[in-house]
C-alpha cells in the first residue's frame, strides 16, 4: 500500500486462491470503474489485461490475496499482496513460456507461462517482491497521463 | 446524461404502462428506469435487444416496426426479403417455396431469399479468417444488437467485429441491381422490405451502424404479417410462382445458434446467445482471455434469431423445424467457392465504412470530478440494502447510487430504507 497523498480513489478487493469460478471479477470491476471515470479505452484495456493476469496468478498459485486499486492524477496502480508459496526465481518466472503449473491447471487453459510477461507488456512499471513460503506482492503501474 | 440522436425501434406506451417493472429487471444493459410509475428507456444505454418487449405483461413496450399497409408512392415495385426465421414459424412440412409464394399473395411483387447470401457469407468468412493477421478472435456482425453492445459497452473491441456486409444487405443490394436491370427501373424505385424477427434489424435499417443508408428500406415484423400470410397460404390458387435466387442451399440453418459455425470449417469457434452470456464472452475477450478462439458467432436473442421477440412460434419448436428444414433443403455450399473467391477479391463483401466505437459518456467530462462521483456513488451504495429489489425504479442498488449521483434519483426512493426508519 502507498501513502501517496494524491490518491483520488482507492478501492480494496480480495481474491481467494483456487476460486476459478470468480476469477476475473476484480479485473472486470476495475475496468468498469475506469470506463465510468472516462479514461481512454486503450489505457483501460492495458490495466484490465494486467490485472486479469495477476488475478489469475493468485487463483492458480496462491492461497488468497488483498488487492488495492488506486487512482492518482498521474497513475493507475493495482497492488496484489498474496499469501502463498511465493516465487523462488523471479528472473526465471518473468521468461515467456516458463511455468510451474501442473498439467491439471494447463488443461484448464492456464499456466502457459505468459502471465507475468503479459503483465509487464501492459504495465508502464511492474514491481514484484516475493518470499518463498510467505507470499508475493505485485505492483502494477500504468501512467494515466495523455 | 442521455445522448441525443440514437434511433430505437421500440418505445414505451405510457398509457399501457402500469409500472410493474418487468422490463426493468429484464433489461441486460440496465437501460430502463421506472419513475412516477412509468418506464422510460435511456437511449444511450439501449442496444435494441428487445428483451423488454418480451418481458412486458401488457405489451406496453411497443416495437416500432413498419406496418404492411403503409405504402409510399415513391416506389413502383415492392420486394420482400424474409429472415430465414420466417420458415420456422410454419408446420414443418411447409416448403419454403410455399411461404415465399404466400408473400407474393399478400402484396409483394417479388421475393428474394437470403440463403445464397448466407452461403456466400460463410465462404467469405472462411477466406477472411484464413488471411487474417490482426487481433483474435473475430466476432460475427449479423446480429445488430451485438454490434451495438460492443460499440457502446466494449468500444475497444469494435475492431474484433468481422466487418463484412451481412447477408440481408447483400441480398437487398443484389436484388435491386438485378431487378433494375431486368425491369428497366431505377434502384431507388424499388422498395426492399425485410421481414424481421427482431427490432434490432429495424434499427440497423433506419440507422445503420456503419453507413449512410441501408439497402433495405423498411422492416415488418414476422408477428405482424403472420396472420395475413397464413390466410393467403390457405388459398394457393391466388399464388404467384416466379422465383429469383432459387438455387439457395444452406438456407434456414443460419437462424439458429451454431448454424453458421457448423459449416464454417474452422475448429476454434464459440457460438453464444443471450445478452448476459454474450457479455461474459466479451468480458473474457477484453481480459485477453480466449486466446485460442478464432471466431465467435453471437446473437443477443437466446438460441439465435429464432428466439427473436417479433416471432410467433415457440423457440424450441422453431429450432427443431429449422434443423429439419436444413436437412431437407440444405445442400453443399462448396459449389459457390470459386465464385465467392472472386467476389471477395473484388471487394463485394466489404462494408462501406469501418465500424466506429460509440462509448458511453463518463460520470463527468472532467476526470477529477468523475472520480469524485465514483467515490460518492460507492459511499451511497454502502448505505443501501444491496438486495437489488429494484422497487425504487432503478435496476439495482448500484444503479440507484449512480442515478442519485447523476441527480436523477433520491435516496428516499429506497423502500427498504424507508421501511426501516
């Protein structure tokens, strides 16, 4: 969480690990809020895709997560703090096609090793900190300026 | 804020409306409010799906399709282009030809069938998908309500709509060209009437999504002409016979969900119907999910066009008949392959203009003020019972909170809060 004094909007959500039925709900909610605020469509889509991928990561790999969504005059931030197994090798995890997903998860259409690279592609800044056995924090920042 | 200038093919008859709110609960885009006991439609949000027409117990939501007896002196020739749905509205041993003859008995000079244009569209879609290098998946454009839904609520997905002229427009254009040559009259003197299963087609004719003018001139509801047509068909001795475009093959199959994709010859497709389910699929595309899907056949009417609000027959009966009609009268579409290949290269299927997004207005034109309104709305929402009873006249507690922020409603409208006081 940040203490940015310029925060104009802050919403909190939570995600349950393994809850595939509701996966994507946070991303969809954030997307509709951004539409109502009137941000340009391409920017909304980038935030939505990055958030969705991060949300799926929580559902597939973690036990649970708190999500904080913030809007300031200059940036849109989505912070996911999860409790779970964590990521042992971050550099490896950022490589396209790398995945520790089980066959079962892959059969469901997830775990293709594109999640983190896809978040990085859509975010202007991506910060990941992780501790094995404790959890991972993902900070996605998209610049709101024109 | 209500956007001006959007045409809709249905309106609320205030005399008949007694504010029972069925339409309010049925509307998938939350476009209806009931204020002072009367329903009203928010133009900007309405995508013309017609669910409110079906939901109203008093028929107070009136489709504004054209009437059969209206004739303009500007035309010297009137042709019918029936939706394939029409064929499913009669007992299954009724041959399509008999129905087309019936249309001539009730005042059409010629009848043109969309079947061939449907076959062509399948083949043209095949070529398009084979050569497509842009974004996936592509979404069918034949349901005008799906096109509007995307333009309005998913503006960023507009480029996923397969921008190809739809069979009813191709048929109208071809029919006018052919007749004008054969009869020696100007195409403008020919009136093309679409016999439609849904009000969205009426809108697509009066206010096309991507061009100045539709090739069709008006639309009459299947439910409006059904009676006269049946009566006429009972007296075949008055019938005409000459047929055009009679070599149609695939025909009626197009009108049910999955009909088009079943002959598309691609593996990675989805066929989806019903506005709520279409919305879920569009959310998935927007989240960049569905990466291994190439083509989506979508219609807002459950089960496809045979579920349209302007039909008369039970959709399950119509579906069964459609399948049997396809087996009986269907044929091999491949024989058009060579012809469609050259038509496609000549630009025959291209839309006149690209489809443009039509995004909703934000809560406020100023981003800072819009954010303040979102916060205010969330604050109000927290104070509401969150049971979405809709008794206030807004479709959900969230919608009421938003209406209050917009100055269009008051917290005192919440009956649950009033009762608790």
